[in-house]
C-alpha cells in the first residue's frame, strides 16, 4: 500500500518520507510515528544477532561431552560425540541469524524500527533520507 506523495518508502518496513519527516505506518496503514527532519540527531542501521541459537549449541556441546564420558564403549562414544560436536559448531558459526533495525536518535530520545526489506533497499533508503535531511537543514 503506497502512501500518496511519499518521496521514498520502505514497503515491508512501513517507513516512508513525506513533508520533510520520516513516518512509520502501523499494521492497519495508519501513521503511528512521525519524526521531523529537524528533530533527528542521528540515523544508523543496527544489526543484532539472535542469541537463542547459542542455547542449542550449548545443549549439543553438553550432549557431546556427556556421550564421550558416559558411553562405556569407546567406539560408540566417538560415534555419538563427533556428530553432536559438529552440530554444536555449525550452530555457533553458521547458524546465527541477525535482524536489522533503523535506530533513530532525536532530541526527545531513541527508537528502533525493524527493517524487513532487503539490505540494498534500506541502504538506498538511508542514503536518500540523509541527503533529504541535509537539504532540508540547509534551507
């Protein structure tokens, strides 16, 4: 749902620029927040890693150690240990996901909005937004 006369928009994140302000749309399409360019002190994208995956890695690591220590047969102990340890390592190194947020600092405080659009879209949005803000502050 495109907003009438929006200069730029992140459709999935529901952020758009109109009338020298950054607006956030709610789930039903209504504007739930407005940040005037003159109030914005800084904008930045923050990447946060999902830390819950490390709980699974710790569980698999503990199971690997338990298998090695408590399985009486050396062969079966190694057969259980190696796959469990590999799963733990894969979860630690490759199984992490991250979420991107647009962090907006104004003279009234800081807020974050989830960026659900592809990275190249929100990178371009942020560059254009900074340019528009700089132009508005020069006038």
